[in-house]
C-alpha cells in the first residue's frame, strides 16, 4: 500500500476511528487496475479529521468531506452519512452523519462502487458488489427507479461505468432508464463530462448502444435538436461504432456523432453542450468538409486551410474511418486520393495559406486595387495556386490576375 495511505490509516487508528477506502478505488484495485484517486470513509467528524492533519482543504464540509494533502496529493475523507430527500433530482436536501458504515454504502450509486477496504486489505461488501464485480455487472444499489429519481446524473454514470469497465448493465437498471430517461436538473457540464468519457473509452460502441437503447441520448438530443433523434436514431449506432476507428480526440469523435446533422442542428448542439470554442470549430469543420466522393484538389486544400494543417492528420483519419466503416469503393478511393494529395503538399511544401502566397496585399494596392477587391483577388490567387502550385511566383500571378480582371486573352 502507498506510504501516504499507510499514514492515513495510522492516524485514524491512533484516534480509535474507523477508516476505509471506498468506491472506485476498491473497485479498480479488485479489477487489477490502478485507481486514479482514493476516496475514504470514516466515522470521525469533519472537524476532527481537519484537526489531525497539517495540510487539509475543505472539499464540502456540509457534505462531510475533508481533503487531506499528503505529498501534494489530495485524499478525500468523508464522514459516514446518509441522505434525506432529493428535491431537485440531483442533490440531497440534507446530509445526516451516521456511525454505521452500512448506511454509508447504501446511499452510494452502484453495487461495484459500494465496496470497502480496510487497512489490512480486507474487503467488506454489504451490497453484493463482489458478485457483480465478478460477473461484470453494473447494478444500482436498491431500487433503480428510486435511485435515479434521487439523482438523475446516475443514469449517465452507470452507462459510462459499463462502457469504461467493459461491463454489462443490469436489466432492471437498464429498463428504469428507458422508462424515464429524463435528466432535467443535471447541469449540462456534468452530462458533457460523462458523454465525453463514453466517447473516448475503448468500448465506445457499447456505450453508444446503451445510450441509444435506453433513450438517454434521445432525451438529451430531443431537448436540443429533436429532429435529429427522430431522423437518425439508426445512424447513431454506426456513429458510435465509427468512433472506435478514430484517434481518441474529442472533436473527431464528436464529428462522428454529429455527421448526419444539418449544419444548423450541429451549431445548436455544440453551443448548448457548451463545448470549448476550439472543439466546436473543429468538430463542425470536420463534418462540413468531409465529402465522400470528391476528387477536387482545390476543395480538399480549402478544407485543409480551414481545418488547419496541424489537424490534417486527424481529418484524414476521419475520412479513413468513414471509408473503412462504409466499405463503399468510391469513398475509399476519395480517402486514398486525399491521402496522396496531402503527402504531396507536405513533401513539396505546397502553399496553403495567404501568408505563403507570393503576392501580398501591398502588391495589389501598388497596382491600384482597393478595399474588397484586394481580399477577393488574393482569394482567387490562392485558389489558382492550390491548383497549380508551381505558379506561386509574383510576376506570373500578377499577370494572370491582370488578364483575368481585364479580360485580356493574349496568353504568353
Ligand atoms: P472514477 O473516479 O473512475 O470516475 P469513481 O467510482 O471513483 O470512478 P467518483 O465520482 O470519484 O467515481 O465517486 C466516488 C464514489 O462516490 C463512487 O464510487 C460512489 O461510491 C460514490 N458516488 C459518486 N457519485 C455518486 C452519485 N451521484 N450517487 C451516489 N454515489 C455516488
Ligand atoms: Mg474516483
């Protein structure tokens, strides 16, 4: 056991108080995985815990949680508690401390999250968590319908847990979500966090399947883009499967989720979910520019310029993922063609942006161009260079522009 954890157990022993590791850490250790953090539960009161350690932070005193800092890591220690009433469908109205650890585990969400471990590594299981862990089953503690009514975020948590841990979702737990997939009252940030974790996990297709079959995803989409769910429920199963072929990046996987949305729906969804500007812009651009059967070099370069060369590999991975999934030879050919063009751009350092164009704004003002005409001409020149990179020379571009603008046809 880690030195810091041994120290914690020792201090509580000296004060004749109980201390257990609880929740995700016990679950992960039993699964042979390294826990991301350790949560503890105790019969000591928050004030007591606070007074025994030099470095503490108050995580939520009202809820009984003190963070003890050892070697710059925070260990959250929560007093055994039970909860009374959940008026808002998310948070307990009142928190009551109790001396009985069994009451504490019963208020937790899922059986596999209700296991306790003492300082000797002994496991205490008051909720049937060991059996479910062995079976690979996520199951609510107590009546699923009631537990979801108390806190609707649990609906997202259990699907995320099943996806991340490659587990089954208990039938009763599953149908309780399907009977009432509503999650109003849960902040969109918390839902986004769970959705993102599902999209980035190894078993993303399984997570997506559960989200769709329980209609939890439908409930979310119906609040923002109702038509999409009606139109594309079937596509969404594929959308999550495709994610499994893409690099683990949020904008890419989001693009797969949103691919069949209309542009306006896509904007609404990304805005309502409060994704960061960068994520919004990239996910939107990936969807916008992915054209399955185009062999048009100018179009492809325009797409790359919009997406940014630093994201080009991801964009190509998106096209490859779709091609691989779809199996249609024309999509496959388009993806391969784009791959080739991209490699050539890199190898020949072909110009991609206005900055790399041999003609600048000043060259045009010197020749009498003004206002909008400058921007317009530069864009036209860039397009020409996309098609004929070898033409990126000042005199050649300027005489081409003159000819185009003034309609002269005497080609050199
Ligand atoms: P991970 O840290 O991998 O996300 P975890 O199970 O540790 O998984 P936390 O959010 O850290 O999840 O919560 C710690 C523990 O607190 C859980 O294992 C569970 O026992 C309890 N818990 C967390 N959220 C809830 C909730 N909404 N309802 C009931 N119990 C919860
Ligand atoms: Mg945790």
